[in-house]
């Protein structure tokens, strides 16, 4: 269950490669930021988002769903030929997490969680045979399991597929003020400028625009502690935000103002947050600060954020939702609620990962009970019953050396039940590659942009958003949307009924209504089943009931 999913072929001969397994602080549902694993988080880019695993051999298979205690669990797998003659995959659980405590006299020392986890670990095993003894049968089984357990229904078909647009409202940027360097908040996309962008996109032929508006809260993209739900003054007013929602709705679009509720991304004085009382702490009783690392030199960046103690989620989320209600917008994006699960190792007030997950689910229930349509990012499995949309859904695995091929298992499970998109196309290394991935996985287009020039993020902590200015990619977005809309609008509400590897970097996806596509990621053309498929292209090979 690495990222979107990955396959390890039995006896694949990679006996010199490390087994599939976790590194420090890595669990199902992501790293635990209270276990100081920050420096190791760059090793594997994807996390295990679904609590499942399985194995197939000789027309027989088993599929496992971890139903309880999964937040303290992980999955290990390895091939035969290393220490014995068996291929194996299994779940592993940590009942007493351990962290590092640095002491001047003895150096680094291990310290365990103060109390052992006393709950249950429950794994549901299902056995498959014949035509169902494969990953397609497993995905179908898990899809039916989720539909039955949470009463999930297929999404309605619209005239056009959604186009996901994340607009960055404001960022904090260091500037000289009277000769002194200070962090000031500067606008990248005001609310009125957002309307201009939307008009330009509609004029370009892009329909059904769904806007995730980030950086609208006080403080910008890495916003202040959000319980007051105050709008950032440089982007506009509360009235203008309401008008933007009405404006979008009148044009067939939707607005999802975005917020992070599990972390404090910008801590300012008198904002209602106390680091000493409200932050999660590590086993050494220091605040759980989450560091960032530079990809080029693997050095620690000079900024971080704090994980909030799960003990405080209830009151903080209540305050935010009460204050957010004044905007009268019935949609909300919470970008970190399905991204991570963090412990709090505070002495005599321990909150382990399983308890944190339970508290997160309680917050998701609140959001649902208030009638909000919810958008999330990354998509930890517990959020599936609550989300209408998942952005940044993994479309690849971490591609560890022991694995053989990526498998869009997550997409096979939820397609037609929850709308989703991968990472922003304009930040990808290749527009064509991103388009092919969207075709293969049935993902909708997603771009992130701003009205201000992309150079505004240069030499800031947001330099990774290097292709923001919307006019720089509007033509490509128009062409990609037109191509994906022509294909994917015919399979709205349709699951993926089959997926196969036909040759190296050549994959076939079949949807429930019979439409089937073969995607060729190779630079050179290939011939499959008598059909020639150009390099970096795809072919629709069957339309089934659509014929």
C-alpha cells in the first residue's frame, strides 16, 4: 500500500535489495511528527495511505484489511531467497513507540512511550480464487467493503468533468522595512483577481471550475492559528469572499476555502495558541516542530511548523467552524486532516496515534454534520467516507528497489465514489507525462496558480511553487482539459474494472462501462495486440456499452 500502490513480483530475484518496510517514524497514514523522524522523511516520498495488503499465487489470493489499530501499524514484505525460501507480506504493530532523547552526559538515548497501547489490533482476512484472485479482485472487494460500511454512492455524472484550480491568495515574504528584515504578507491573488482568472479560463473553454482558495486566511499560505477564521486583509474582505462564492456558483463552479487544522503554520502573539500548553510534544517533552528539508543539499531549512496536540482538536475545531460560519460558504478544504496522524507524548496526558485518529474522525463528523462539502489532500483512508474530493492523491509509489511496478490500487478502489486529482500538473516535470497519468488513473486535471508573476516566490520558502502565474500555463491547461474532458466525461461515476501491464511502461485501464485505454509511457511507439500506439500517447481500444 505504498502511495497509490505497488506490486512485488514473487521471486523477482532482487535479493540484494532492502525489504519493503518502514523507516523511523513511518506508519500507515504517514509519519508521526512527534517521533522526530524529520530527517528520514525525504527517503521515501510516498506514505501508506490505505490499511490493506495482499498476496496472489497460483490462482489463489488473500486480502487483508486492518480494521483497528492501523495507525500504529505498518506493512512489511520481502521475496524468497534471502533468509529462507518464502515470499512474505504481513502487518506489524508498534505497541510502545520510541524516540530519541539527547543528554549531554551520555549523548543520544532511547526513550519509550510512557504506557503501552492497550487497545485491539484487528485484521480482516478475505480469500479469493479463480478470476478474482488478483489485485483487481482485491480492489473490487475493498470497494464493496467501503460502500457497504459507509453507504457510499456513485458520484453523479455532469456535462463536463471538473477542473481543479488552486489559487494562492497570499504568502509571507521577507522584506527590508526601515533597514530591518521583516516578514510581511504580500498578495499573489486577491479575490477580485481570482474572478479575472476564472473569467479568462471560462473564455478559454474550461468548464466546471472548482477553486481551492489557499492563503486566504490571516498570515497567507502558511496561515496564523486559524480559530478566528479571519481573512487576510491584503486579499480582500469577507464580503468579497462571499461574492466570489456566488460568482463561481453562477458559472457552474465551486469554492473551497482552504485551512490547516492539525498544525500551527505561523505562530504569532495573542493568537490563542500556547506552545507550552497546546503543542504536541515528543518523548523528550519538547514541542513537536516539523522541519523542512532542502532537496538539493538535504539540509534543514530555516523554517518549521508545530503539530497541535490532539487533545486540543475538539475546542480549536469548534471555534474555527463557529467563526467560519459567518462566511455562509457550505464548502471547506482541510489540507492536513487526511495527511498525517500525530501522537502527543506529554507526561500523564499521552495521546497515541490510534487515539489521535479517533479524535480526527470526530472532527470529520462535525464537519459532515454541519453540512460542509469537504475537500482533503493526500487521502488517508479514514477520510474516504467524508470527502467529496481528494487532491494530491498519490499517482505513484515511492518506487523502492524491491518493487516491480506501480499499481493504481487506490484509484481502483474509489473511482466513481470520490472525485480526485493527482499533484498539480503545472508543477510536474512533463505536461505530457502528467496527462498520460491522468488518463491511466482516471484523474481530473489540477493546476495551482496565482495572478502575480511566478517570480514573487523566488528566494522565499515557497520557491517550490515555481510555475504559478496562470497566464504561463493557461494554454496548456485549456488543451489538457479539452482532451481529458472528451475522454473522462464518458466514465464519470464509473469505477475501474481492470488494470494491466501489457509491456514495459505500457498499461491498460478498463472502466466499468467498457471504455478501455492503453497508455504508452515510452518515447518510442509500441505495438500491442496488433495495435500501434505512438510514443508518449494513448489509444482508446474499446467503448463497450458506449458503441
